C-alpha cells in the first residue's frame, strides 16, 4: 500500500492556460474522488468515479473542468482557460467499494493562477 | 443537504493537558462521521470514524471522539496533548441514506496549537 499519489505537487500557470493534474489511487480501490480546498476552508467535493464511471459531479465543477478515469485506475483533472479563482489545492482521495469505506487522501496539487 | 460546523477557528492547549476540538453536524438521515488532520502543505490524514454502534470511537495517535445523536455532535478528544499534535483538524459528514452520494462535507477546520 503506497498510498494515493498526485502529480504535480505544485503548478503555477498564467490565466487562460490549460492545466492537467494526475491522481493515482491506492491500487485496490475502486472509488476515486476529487476535492478542492481554498485557503481557510475545508475541502469541497468536485466529483467521484467508481471504476471508470463518473457517477457524481458537484455544481462547483464548471464546464471548464473535466475529469476522466479511462481504465478505472489513475484519473486526470483538467482545467481549461484557468482563472485566478481556480487557485486552490486540488485533493484526490480513494476508497474501497462499500458504504462505510474511508476515503484516503493524497498530498494534493497546489495550483496558482497568475 | 448535509453540513458541518466547527465553532472554533483555533484551540490552544498546554502540552500534557486534555484537548477537545468541537464538531456539530446536520444531515437528513443518519450520519457517517469522520475526523481528519492536515499538516502544512500536506493532504488529509484519516484519524477515526463513526459508523454505528459504540458512541465512543478510538482512532490513531491516541485520539478519540464521542458521537452524541441528541446534540448532533462528534467532538474530538485526547487525554494528554503533544506538541506534535499541532495541526489543522477537519470534521466531515456523509448522510448514510444519501441516495448513493459518497461525497464528504467538511467543516472549515480548527487549528490546534499545543504549547510546550
């Protein structure tokens, strides 16, 4: 069990550019979640996958955001035409299938949009 | 809708003293409740969870939490604080009957400072 990993850990970009983040879940976990955390706030849910199916999306996930998990293993989160308000920590978590399962979080990707 | 309130932005406690970090929740059904800890520039580490059964839940690093249904609370406690416990603590809830939704709703966090 190597834990959830995320890449990159930090990203600085200019407004209007596209960025993509990657998350590798714990290997036996079927569920994968994305959250966003801004300064002084708790994480806010964005979306989750069970295997390759995206089953839930928050209203926070605007049209500029897209997430994929093509083979049911790693996931990518892309933000198109970044805005300064997108600056945040993007957290990925994974869990086993089951109503009671704990979500385990990765170290996050900190995005700064200039 | 589900929500979490952590009424204290910061809690200061002397090393060796007991600590309490407060959390209250709101869900339409019955809750699953979680505590996570976050160190600077790091992700969240799981501490403990309440699913069902015994209202006193024991977790990692000597932490425990008590579920109180009538007060809709899930306060985090530790008998003797360590300087290394200084961090940001988040309470989270998920509605057990939430129509298949697995999203966690988090509080704003409480910064715990343990003073040597």
